[in-house]
């Protein structure tokens, strides 16, 4: 089946060529189920609701901008991934997508493991109650302090990213009287069909040890010789927001080839293979992501086939979905501030947030959907560009979308699929305060990450 790829071309010019954007939707009030969280809908007055609460009530209580997470949707997606891969595989939620103590508790309760890539993420994981043995620690430049805390905490695995890190982790583990379970991250030379900044398995980038030139094989030889390390597997991650499984097939072929070479040279069959994450979600109706059971079946068949050809026992598979779990579960709610029509081009709709709460459009050319949320409208569609309040011409939230022509200041609009990489990449650019994250479920809403205050901002400014 054909899958649409994530838009990753060159940055658009300020004025787009005619016909770049799609035709307006037949119904501006419709909410595409592929893009919105499971409990999102409209009430009898046309107001968008989530978890049984309408956005006008939520805005009055929590303000805007704000991220609203459908907790039931998050839990359902976590369960779907856990169920799809079963007891013979491991699902590690990629904490970099979005992490908080509440999310850690949800993951723990739904039976998922957790992947972290910094000391701060590790601290959040432990504070949220995730058992250390169910945590994997990534990162291309882990500090001595981070490695020490990870080993002292008893993390289940550390993913080694360089020759220096092999020695560093082994030395710290031995000094602590431990033998640390590790994997080696290998760059397998696969070009994922995604934006160059989120493609991670080609040779010319910062992650992992290249398979080319025998470097990965040498990393394995060194790790196997060190008493402080227990090498349990090979890790590969080819990119993010990927819909096409062909890249995983090539990656698995090359990783299994390395496993075969390790067996032949060292007499060791490593028991684990981690194929990373990066599976895409729908940001617009044109995106066509795979379901977890499809992904699990495809990856299982690929690895089994490759191992059979190499005469290896099939290792335990691990995957690391982050965006695929949390991304669709949330939307960002904004209040419209100004509306500026540009004759013959489009209408600029300014909101009370912007690139400080969603940098992805500026950074990756990411595409989003948007809807009028505080009411329904029968007005004609208006080609719009949703922009933020920052002093930056690239401060764009939704590059091109259709909103009702009767849109007015004070209306609420919502941008779906913002659960991943929006709050986690948020900034204080222009000293704008970062929005809260509010979990909504069964008619109740609670803050899980509070809105920043000016006091928070000034507390770090020591004068």
C-alpha cells in the first residue's frame, strides 16, 4: 500500500506559488479522526470538546495558549503498541517526544518501558515511578555524571554511541562494582524518506558508530573485552516521521548481518535488536500512518526472515515509539488576536502563542491542520496562515490552511497533533512564558505541567 511521506522539501518562499496548497475542505467544521484525538468532537453548539469538556470552558479555566492531552487516547495508544508487540518484544516510549511525571505514571501503568536521553529525562522518569530496570539511556555525549547516575540507579540498558563512550561507561561501571547491560548504536547507511534534520542513520551525522569501514565491528570487539559491560544487542534508528517500511527492511538486513559476523568471529549470538522508533503520525488528512499491529507484524517478519537467512536465532525485538503514542493525543488551543488580509495572497491570523510553543513549522517545514474551535461556522473558506506573536518572520504555526471567512479576534482555534515535540522543544523566545499541559479525561481536567510565570522566568536571572 502506498504511504504518503512527510513533507521535507526546501523551505517555502514568503509568497507561495499558486496551487501549492490543497483545495478547501468540503466542510470546515469537520474534524478528521486521523488527525484529532479519540474523544475530540463538537457539541450541539459546534464547540470543540475533548474528554467531555468544551474548549471555551477549558480556556476560561486554564487560559491560552495551552496544550490539552486526551489521557484516554494516550493510554489507548500505549496499550495498542504493547498489545501489538506482545510479551516477546519490548516497547520503549521515547521520552524526548514529551515527558512529565504524569506521563511516566501512565506508561508504567500501561506496561511500557521508557527511553531517556538526558539526565533531566532520567530524573523525571525516576521521579514518576518508572522502575530503573525498564529505562534505556540514549544520547551521543552522555556526561560522566549522567552515566554515573544511570548506573547507580540500575537502568536496564545504556546505548553506547561512540568508542569513547564504550570506555567511559565500562570504567564507571567497574568503579561502582557493576556490570552494565549495553547496546551499541550503529548507523547503517539508510536514508529515511524524511527531513534531513531528523534522518539519523546515514553516515554523515552525529549519532552512532558507522557500520561502514568495520567501525561497528571494532566497537563490538572492544565492548566484549571490557569487564564492566554486558553487550546484549545492537541498536539502529533511521529517522523520524517515517511511513515507508522499506528503510526498516534495509536496516534490519544490515544489522542482522552484523549479528552474524559477531557470531562467526566471537561465538556470541546477541539476544537483542532495537530498531528504534520514528513511525509517523497524521498531521493532515493527506498523511496515512500505519497502525501498531501493522508495524509489529512487518518488523517481526522482516527480522525473522533475515535471521533465518543468516542462520541465527531470532533476537528479542525492541521499538521506541514516542510521537506515534503522544503526538495525536494533544492539541494546542490559541486565541485569535489580529486578522490581516493580504489581497491576492492569504489572510494572516495571529494567535497568542507561536514558535515558542511549536518550533516544528519553522525548524522542519512541518505541516499542521487547524480548526475554529469555539463555534461552528457556515462562512466561506479563507486561505489563512496562522502565525505567532514573536518578532520573527518565520514565526509560523500553520503555513497554509482554510479557516472560515467570519473568523474574528477572540475566537479560539485549535491545532491538532501537537503532543510530540511541541512542549518538549518549547522555549522562552522573546521571554514568552511556556504554556501549561492539561490532561483531560471523563469530564475532568487537571494541570500536569503548569504554565510558567514571570516569577519563574526572573528566578533564573540573578541580576
